[in-house]
């Protein structure tokens, strides 16, 4: 498994971690201190901002989980991958997105998120 595949899997694990202390610890491992996250629903910077953004998404989509439906595509310090959000065991995801990450020294420095399918 490539390093960038592992980084993407750990990124998804951050989104799935509902324990505040454990999530915060994962954020520190996965993201650089000044990391930026941007998608159509918001833009945040730093570990605090990322933690608050993820906690808000978890509250909105309680009981749902993120997954990687395929392999990560990467070159240089960039990687892109699709993600699904849905109920465990569901055939069809509720939401589908596409993220591009910038990696610095093995951690995520930037996330550029796109939403391909939203509920409702």
C-alpha cells in the first residue's frame, strides 16, 4: 500500500472518529498545524478549525460513515480520491465527494473538497 493511500485512509478515519479526544489526536497526526480545508460548505484552517468542521458534519450526519470506494491517484505532493458517505452496509451512498489533498512531510497541508452528490 502506498504512503498516500495510507494518508487518505487515515484522513477518512478522522472523519469517522466520533470520540472528541481521539479525533483531535488523529487530526494532529494526519494534518500539518496550519492545514487548510475548503469545500463548498466551508473553509477552515488549523487543527481547531478542522476539528470543529468535522464535529459539525458528524452532528448533521449522525450514524453515517465515510469510506473510500476506490484507489487513491497521486503524483508529486498531490493526491485525489472519491469518498462515499452512507449508512453501514447500505448499497447506495447518501453523499459522494471528491477530495484533492496536498501532502507535506507525510501529513495533509491542504484539502480541496468537491461535492458530487448531496442528500435531498
